[in-house]
C-alpha cells in the first residue's frame, strides 16, 4: 500500500491535501460506491495518473480494478475498467465551469453509470473516466453492442458477435488525451467452435484522431515496403469523428526484463529501419522540448523550489541546445521507446504505440531505451542494440549525444516520484537531480 509519509505540498488547490489525507474520499463515499470501490484502501492505493499545474488545476485518475485487492475479490473484467476521474481546481467557479462540461457531455449519453459530482467546497469534480468530455468515444464502452459492431467491421470474417462476451484490459489512460485497451471476444467458427479475437482499441481526442491515423498508416506503409521484417499494427477500422480506432493485435513475445544479445541486435536493426523513414513524408510533428522538459520541470519547481530552480535552468539550457541543432539530421523516432513497446515475432520485430512518433535526433530513441529499460539491460545489451543498428547500414549517434538526450528525458520525468506519491518523494527528487548534475 502506498503511504504518502512526506508532507504533501501546498499546491494552491483547496481539495488536494484533503483528498489524499482521506477526508474528501470519505465525503464522496456515496458517489464512489457507484463505481465499485472497495473499502479499506486509500486514494493513493488506486492512483494511476496525476498531472498537476500548481495553483491552477490537477487531473487525477484512480483505478480500483487495478488494485491487488480488487483482483483478490474476484472483480470481473467483462466490462471496461472502472476508473475514477478527479479534477481539482483553484476556485469553485472554475470547478463549476468544468462540471458544466461534464453535465453537457452526459446529456448526450443514455444515463448509464454514476452521475458526475461537484464538490464546490473542495473545488473538485468527480466523474467516471467513461464520462471524460474530451474523449467522447469512451462513453460507448458502456454499450457492448457498440463495441461489438466496431469489431464486426474490423474483422469482416468474424460474423455476428452480438451474443459473445467482451473482455477488456486497460493498457493506458491519460485523462483528456487518450485511452488504450486490449479487447478480446470469442466468436464461433463455421464449425461451431469458439476462436479468440484480440484487438487494440484506442480512443483519443477527435481533434487528434485523423492526424494520428494518417501518420500511423504512412509509417506502416513505408516500413512494410522497405523493411518487411519490421511490423506495425494495422488500423483495421476507425471513426475519426469519435476518436475511435481498432488496430490489429501483434502476436509475439514482449520481454520486458531482459533481451538476449541476438534480440538486442534485431531491435537495433529495426530501429535503423524506422530512422530511415522520411519523417516529412509521414507528416510527423517536431519534438517539442517546451512540452517535454520545460513545462514539467516548471510545475515541479512549485513543489520543490530547491533544487527546482536549478532544474528549470537546466531544462531551459537543454532546450536552447536542442533549438541550435541541425534539423536536417532529424529522423522519425519512436518517441516512447522501452522494452514493453517491442514485440518479437519469429525473425522480425513489431513496434507498438507508434502514435508518439516524432521528428527528432536519433539519439532520443537510444536514450529513451536506456532510461526506461530495467536492470536486466546492461551495457552489453545496449552495445548490441547499437551493433545491430550499424549492421543495418546506419551509424548510431555518438555517446555524447545519447547522454545529452538521456539527461533531457530524465529531467522531463524528474517529478515522477511525486506523481506516484512515493512515501519520500522530496528525497527521491533531490537524489535524482543530483544524479543528473553529476552525469553532465
């Protein structure tokens, strides 16, 4: 169980400290019971997402379904995950305006699920994640027939699915941005025996959906033609107006703990193929250091002024260095490369979650792998990735470039101990910054 032993910071949001100290949770108990919450746990136990803008707002997502106690209680997964979305604001007026958006969004629904709730005293809005007004496609997950219709359109040979049971597993949810789910269903073959279908269901803001789909399709087509050993999930069906897409599930092995040296070389070769794609031809957006490093550090500085001020100076310095680079050397990077994004398939490699692909220096993918890989990925493994990259005909970035990119990525993640509400987050953040300083 997570226990926030370190004092919670003054955020300028009246509901923040009471929420995690438990008093608000108790006062919301009548509402929370409508989304199947278990007794005896605290908000920090369920926390899966926290995005704080001190003095302005905070978005949080809690998932009782993902808590070990839920699994022990036999919580079913025949429906979508029951997430609790909380918006905290600096004033009751801002909370009321946000609540009005939730109410208007619910007016277009059929009334299923718990109603959004406004706590004016705490300047807070509480709602089901399925009522996220910026992701209108989520509300359709309450309607199994709608999801089954999407799958029928995606798998034209599956036949009617109306009497089959859907199974969900949440992969990722970022409030107001995107949700990703593994969806499974077992239709019957013509011989009458069930066979499983799995798909990757993605729901994002409609304003982003069309551009994302176009980029994904362009990357897939170019990699398919130039590197048949590299696979990208196919978009089987999409409705950009609602931000929904159904994508093929890549069968294979995801090895998150360690790679053999042979598999590390295969990843290096696949990375070379990705970096050989013309980013302009896929309309990839440019990497934005302001959003990735400067803004997160600026928010974190309000939590921990020392060494937050020094961290902000470092972020600004790195952003200036990035702006001075030669943009003609930028490539198509994965944008969030870690072992969980790589599927090993026979002799090939599959890339997952290419939706964050960007136009940036190649060093950022190598650095991202270093930052997010586990302890099983030693220097020999990373050297094998570079070796495979070189064998595929591309020269890997210089070590100094990778180290600089690694510093920038770690800086963008500097507030992670607080966002997880680690028991001693101030010490963890100070130690992380000292390590960044010593590595420069």
